[in-house]
């Protein structure tokens, strides 16, 4: 998708990407490739890969995400 996106819109765009290494629906390589592609396109990507996480949302990351949203 990053290859299809408007390059101007991606440049500097802040993105917080979280992915579980044990994800059974979307292999971790998909997230790693997405991180690389978005970064190469100029997006400002914060990538968090969680070793013991599968395909779910980790509420333990809420504080980090909220700090990121607040710019800190």
C-alpha cells in the first residue's frame, strides 16, 4: 500500500505501527516490510514489534501510544 500512496502525503507523516511476532493472520514479515516501505517513502514511523503477541491489541501499550499521540 505504501507504494501506491501519494508520496507527498507520506513525507513526514507520523505513524505508530505495532505488530505481534506471533501473529497468525498477518506474518510479522508483512509488518516489517510495511515499516521499511513507509520509512523509505519518508513517513516518520515508530515501529513496535512485540515478541509474545499474536493477532490482538495489547492494552499494555496504551501509555506509550498516548504519549506518542501527545508528541512525547
